[in-house]
């Protein structure tokens, strides 16, 4: 099955966000450039949160039983089904 377009977009947005944070932390940007970078970072953060929210909904749908969906806590120690 082919991957949906949201996965690479999420990865790309996350990488851009990391680069922006590094630029902001360097302290070498002017105030105007810092504000523009911050604004772009907020946009990227919202995009990433939206993609994660969609992924969470999909997982909950896949774990659902009939009409009653339930959440299962993540346990990295438990074996995969």
C-alpha cells in the first residue's frame, strides 16, 4: 500500500521547524527576521499538530470495535500483535 502524502509533509515540516529553532537560538537574526521565523514556526507547528491529530484519529478508528472505539495506552515494552 502506498504511503499517503501527509507523512512526508509532516517529516518535512518537522525538519523545517528544527532548522528555524536552530536559527532563532543562534541569536544572529535581526528582530524583524526573528519575528518572521517565529511566525513561520507557529504555522509549521500547527501543521504538525494537525497531522498528528489525524494520525491519532486513524489509529483510534483502527482500534475501534464496532461503534465503540477505545483508546489503548502505549506500552513500548509490550509485544506487537
